[in-house]
């Protein structure tokens, strides 16, 4: 990935952040899943499975970490 790509990604992310801010987690996740689907569809078919598997693994790792960091809902 080039430096120009990284700059373009940062610019796009900064534009998307305000749209997601304040939305329920389900809405944020749904929007990001939709964007991920568009990204996957743009890849050559022979690459999609590998990229999807890597993406799912990353999400599972994040979800596990989030679950450990999140305060217990049963705590008083």
C-alpha cells in the first residue's frame, strides 16, 4: 500500500466517522458490514475466500478483546 493510499484512507475514514458517531452499535456494524461486502465483491473471486477468512478472524479477535474490556453488566 502506498503512502498516497494511506492518506486517502485516512481522509475517507475522517469523513465516515461523523456519520457513524452516535449511532447504535447495530447500526454502525450494519453500515460497516455493508461497506465490507462491497469491498469483498470488488476483489477477484479467487481472492474473496481468503480475504473474508482473514477479516472474520480479525473481527473475532476484536470481539473477544472487547468482551474482556467491557464492564460486566451484572456489576453493581
